[in-house]
C-alpha cells in the first residue's frame, strides 16, 4: 500500500512511495496538475488540474482508468469517504459529482461564488 504521492512539476508525473522506495510512476502527461488524493482503499488515485479533467488511476498497474470531464479548470476535488463518489469544483463556481464506478456525472451544483472567493 502506498503511503505518499508527489507531483513532479517538470514532467507532471505522479510518483508513489510505499515508505521505503519509489514504487510506481504514473505518467499524467503534459497538462498541469493541481492536486491529488488517494481513494480510501489506496487502490486508486484521483488527480486534477487546469485541464478540466479529474483522472482516476490504478495505483497497482499505473493505468489511467477514467477521465471525468468538468466544464472548466478544476480548483479542488475530493473522493467521498466510501470511495463511491467524486466531487470536483472549478473556478467557475460549479461543482460536479460523479459515480466513481461508472464515471456518470450525477449532479452539477452551483456553489454561488467563484472559487477565488472560497479558496
């Protein structure tokens, strides 16, 4: 099980550690990443950024499992505690909630203020 992850700001790769050595590198591509979080079981990682996508990665294989499209750049995202839903909020004052299993966009919510006021 991975204990930490870090984004390489030069390559935008995500490097995962078990606590003793570098165990896996996820090649996220050329887009600028803003953040990431593990799913509760540690088997998947959610990344997001200015490219309008939240991406779900397998921490076991390093494979990109799903890309979830938001209407614009993503400021912040989270995985719900049970790992079944994902929420991402953009700078446009909207949040999208997806099913983590199917990738289906369940709801789009307006939070009332731009993220510049909330962050």
